[in-house]
C-alpha cells in the first residue's frame, strides 16, 4: 500500500497533540491532508483543515483515498472498521499494543470492504518529495531524498537509520514502507515487496527485517520474481532461541523465524544480507544498483536507469 501526492488523506484523531503535530509535518511533506475526524469535535479546524465527528461525515464532503489513525489501542478496532465501512481503501494504523482479537476483527472487516491496512504498530510510509503519512521524518533531507531505492522495514527507527545511510551513500528512496512489528499485520513483507517493486522509479529494494515470524522467508519468492537488486539487514540475529527482542512479533519458534533461517532464505534468491546497516549502500552497488538521488525533491535523476533482469 502506497499513498502518493494524488491521494487525499484523512487524519483520525487530528485534534489530539500527536495528531496536530504530525498532521502539520505531513502537510509540510506535500501530503494532501483534506480533513480530520475526532468524535464530539466536529466543526473545529486544525491547520485550516475541517474536523468532522465521524468518517462517514468526512466521506460525504471529501474524496478520501487514505486515512492515518492517531487513536489509542482501545479505539483502533472501531476506528479501522469505521474507515473501512465509509469506503476508505488505504488505512494506516499507528497504534501498538492492540489486543490480538481486535486486530483480527479489524483486518477481517477491512478485507471484506476491499481496504488494505498498513500496521498496526507501523511508523507509516514516505514517498520522498511527495508524501509522508504517519510518524516518519519525511521532512528531513538527510534521511529522505527522492531516488530509486524502495525501503521496507518492520522497525521505524531502524528504517530511519537505513534510509539515512542510503542518503549518505548517494542513494535516494522511491518509497519507504513501514509494515510494523506486531505478529499480526495487515501488510506483510511480501505484500510490501509487490507494491514497492511496482512503484514508479523503484530500481532496487532494501528490506529491514528482524527475527521472529516467517515474513522474510515467505517474501523470498516474491523478491526473486521482482528481479531487482535487493539488500537486507536482519536485526536480532544474535538473540538466544526463544527470546523476544523488541517488537511483539520478534519471537523465534523452532528454526523458522530465526536469523539464520531468514538469511539462508534471502541469500538463496540472491539478496545481499549485511551484518550492519551501514553496509547496505555498498551491497546495493555490488549488485549493480546505481546511486541516484535528487536534493531538489523533484525526483529527477542524472544517470540512465539500469536494465532490469
């Protein structure tokens, strides 16, 4: 799931402190934020955007292509369901610690209405020079520059570090997608690889994974089908078996989900798996990826695109 400058965005929970702050940052990045929703606060405005009491009211007045949820865990299920039932097709769910039964229900409702959920526990997504939806620093030029590398990360903080390293190495990003670190997610690594590989301008892919679950292993076949230079960093590879590290999804059961299992699966399809994030840029170069970034934010590049295989 990707949100571009052509999409109109709703912010649920816009009147809260975090909602106000990040709405302003998203607007600064070029995101078409058209309205907000806060129950009981309809009729107000935030950053010159109207606030409605429900998503249905906002949908009656605006075309809503996507929504970003600044709501607490206890309200996430109802907020996602409300957005899906109002016809919003792209839902970015930032909250973590949502009860598993709530996550399963909200994802089922979204699926029944043809909507896709990014998260929960996602930091959001960025199309440098166009949009930022969520809590990623899309406004920081030393972290995000328009370019040709699609970044997929389970961790927002590690995704930020890797994106900064890419810019330092001369690469920019075509898109950044934070899928989230919970065990039950609306968008898997494989889902994200398909979207990122198809996104205009993507000529290489970076995956920031971690131990636990099997999403990276499951994505290996999709990565092979994409046929793009791909590098990966897997966090937590030194963790003892059975130990959970950080995210709720980072728990290893048996051999599947271990760092070794992920590295083996990825290397078998030609992915360059690095030991530290700063090695990702050189790894992409070794695979034939050409560094290109545009400090001006237009997305223009100076070198011809390499042939895809």
